C-alpha cells in the first residue's frame, strides 16, 4: 500500500511539475486536477495485483476489475505519455 501511495504522490508531483496542472482540494479551475483523482484507480489495482502475486487465482479479479473500470488506468497512461512528451520538448529547448 505504501508503494501505491508513493506512486500516486509521484504522479501528482509530475503532473504539477511537467504539465503545469495544479492540485486542488475543493475549488475547481480550468486545467486543474482534483487531489487524489488518480489514486482511486491506482490504489485498488495495486492491492489486487499484490494479492494476485501471492495468490495466482486473484488474477481473475484483476481482469474483472480492469474490464469494469477500463478507463481509469488509461487516464494514468495518457497523462504519463503527455508528461514524457512535455519533458522531451523541454529537454530539446
């Protein structure tokens, strides 16, 4: 669970640093992210994967979870792709 929390913190920091998207707690603004927004996707999946690592039958649960909540992991992947693009452009400048 600590790894999932660390991953969330790293992702939130990277969004602020690389995409310029501030973290907000209550007030919504254009081009902002809600605090803990990605955590709802990362944390449950991390728990399921850790369980599946110990109990291989749990990979079925991971698969069902990914089918039911298929958009959430793609949001994180899309954001990671955007951050790599922004970082590579910044490195070229």
